C-alpha cells in the first residue's frame, strides 16, 4: 500500500481500513508527504499486528525515520 499522509487527520480513515492494511507485512512510504505522532502510532499498531515478523517500511522519508528513532521504535520495523 502506498501512503501519502499519516497524520491525525488521515489516521481515523486508515484505522477503519486496518483489517485489510494490517494483513500486509509491508508499507510503501515512498510517497509520504506528512507524518506526525498519530501516524507513527498507527505504524506501531500495524507492526504489532504482524504475528511472526516486523513491519517492512519501504523508502521511509527522513522525517519518519527521525520519529522512529526518537521514540526508539526501530525493533518493530524492517527499514528498507
């Protein structure tokens, strides 16, 4: 799935789609334009939904990487 915005405004809509999204083991962040703490929290929930592996984040932008590092969330993700 290609995500453009992971913000407090978009997460509620994505949350409604979580059953479909969380069935996937990767998220393409190459088109990500905006992310905030709500977006990071959504990615954490997605990662925790992966039963046997980490959530693979493809092409995460620097802003997303900074938030992941700030909150020390690297163990939840495979960063590509």
